[in-house]
C-alpha cells in the first residue's frame, strides 16, 4: 500500500507545491526520495483524472485545482 494514499490529495498538492518552490534554494530536494514518491503519487492521481502529465499546463492546473472548491494558492 502506498502510504501517501492515506492523506488528503489537497494536502499533498500543497506540500508538493511548497517543496517545488524551494528546489533552487535546496537542490538536494531534487534527489530526495520523498519528493520523487510524492510527485509520482500525484502524477498517478492526475492521470486518473485525465491529465496529461507531460503537458506542464495541464499538470499545473491540476495541482492548483482543489477537490473541495477554490484553487490552492501559495501566499
């Protein structure tokens, strides 16, 4: 069982987006297994929603879209 499946998708999206904004300041995150696992999990979920993850626009839009209402944004 994928341990990430226990968490709310919107929570995982937010964590992923926060980590992604820090990649240039913390390049070691690029090789972190947790970040890779989180991205793979989210990409699988988005693919199940019909998103082409090779299309950055679709991937970004899916990450920004909340499953409960308004878009998720970073402040």
